[in-house]
């Protein structure tokens, strides 16, 4: 909501949309997944960063430094670092071990902007 109202300047990357589709299609909750996907896309329209060649290459390099991160998280991290984005809103505590990143828990984050 904070992004939609202009209270917060935020971006996401294309991989997040793949994750949404994968999760809800895998759970056979297509309609719910489509609603979440479409709503999130409307809020983030024009704020979606691509996964570029440099991000793929950096994700591979980061895999050696952060073996505990999943391939998806490595791509997110690569995009963040390549774009100078220090903060991530996620419940994924694996990001806590990355010194260049500040993880903001979604529940706590929402409480700070309300």
C-alpha cells in the first residue's frame, strides 16, 4: 500500500513474479495466484527490474560466498547489489547473513509505515 500511495519508493525484480506464479500454480490455486500476481504487478508497474546478464554472472559469483542462499535469493541479491539497493523486505532470514544487505521483516515493516 505504501508504494501505491507514494509513501515508499520501492522496486522489485522479475524473479519475484516467477516465484508468485510457481508457488500458486504448484499449489493448484490458480485464481488466487493470478489475483495476487495481478495486484502486485499493478502496484509495481514501472518498478520491475529485469534479470540481466550481469545479474546472472554476479549470482554465480555470490553462490561461492553465500552457499546458504537459494538460487532465487542469489538472483535477488545480485540485482540488489548491481543496482545499489541495500534493503530488502522479506521474511527470509537467510538474508541476515549477508553483510551488504539490511533485511526488513514484512510484519515489522508494515507496522512502521502504518
